[in-house]
C-alpha cells in the first residue's frame, strides 16, 4: 500500500477542518499553542515510518499518558486492579463528579480523569517517590527514545487551575479509593499529563500495543498478550470519553485522545498511528485529527471491523 500518497491525500482533505474547533483554554499553557498545526505519523512493524506535516512539533500528550499508566498498573496488579477502577464506558464527560459520587468513588474506567488519578495512586503504592521517574522511563523504553521530557510550565498551569481534579481526588479519598497524599498524587498526575512528545515519538511508543504487548522492533515484551487485549479494548470503548462510540463508528480503531490535540491509534498486527491538531471538538478530542483518522481508515480499509 502506498502510505506516502495516502497521507498526502488525507492532509489535503483535512485542511478545510483545521480551523474548526477550539484549543483547550481551561489550561492556560495549552491555550497558547499555534491552533493551526497538523501532523500525522505511521509506524510499521518492519521499522518503516511515514509522516506528513510538522512531525517534529512537540505537544503536551495529556490524556494519552493514561494509556501508559494503565499499562504499568495492569502489569503490576493484574485482575486486582479492577477493585479500584471499572472497565465500562462512562457516557459522561471526562471530569464528571456526579457519576463518581453515585458510584462510591470507583471510576468507570482508567481513561477518564478520576480513573487515571487512581492509576497514579496505585503506581505510587509500588514506586513511592520514584513514581513519575518510573512512568517517564517506561515511555522512554516503549518509544525507544531517551530524550522524552515534560513541560514544567504546563505542570504549573495545571496545578493553578486543576480545581476539578482536586475535587475528584478528594472525593475518592473520602470513599477510601486513594491511599496516598492527594497533593502528591496530583503532582504525579499533572506531570505525566505534561509529558511532551511529537507524532513520530508517540506512534513509535504505541507499537507494542499493535503487537500483543511485544515491541516488534526491539523484541521487548512489555506486557502479556492478554493484558494488551484489555488495554486495546478499553481504548476502543473508552479512549475518547463520551465520544468513544462515535470514534469507533467513524474510525474503527482502538485509540486514545488528549486535550493537547493528539490522538494515538493502533491497527492490530499492522501499525501504530499518531495524529496532532490542537483544535478540539465539543467532546475534547482533536477535530481535524479525528477527521484525518476517519479519512485514513476509509482510504486504506484498515479498520478492525
């Protein structure tokens, strides 16, 4: 398949959508990015990669980091993990307080904010004060890149305006579903959401999930095939918050979005993908990024359905 030509076609067709949507302005540091940027990367199992747009442009991965914290947690805890978090779509916004209270402080899944905060807390039980170091080192390992860093300005911005996340962690602490100090949990949570990567790096980092938990290039096995299945199924059903059904319907791939404008997706046994465009739709997912992936799967037939 001529992926280079297909990416050029996708880029041409997605251009009219680049001015639709709005950047995430509730985190001031994210509101300052150039809203018209676009990039897309494909990473194949044989080491070949294809790119379009400014693929060296770093951006805040935000909720895409939740894939990596969930991966670490499921590796450490196995089935015991589901005492603390569910695996069902929420059907509500990613920072809903109402559902969390109604369900006694057990988040619906690891990809909404409350669920990712619980994952962070569980990692802190094991890694203590080295939690963020373990998270970023894991991302460095799966991306085969030692130069991954985080943006301290974004961390500070999240701390100053993260009142709802503070409310979520406080409520879960009240329900005894948070073990550690809530401010230390949030500090680690904000840090891993503030990791900066580009589409090249993120598409490489997701490759192990396209290959049953084993990186086809380095041959490192990060998780079991069964655990990889669980992560991919949750990316399909919960990876785009309350627009996950719409993403599955139109794109047809397991994926995870972030309010920084990035989306990662995997085609099982074929490739991993990352697309970046910072303007978001009303559900908090990249407007043009979602369109680009829809165009891509339509043109290639690479859907899981």
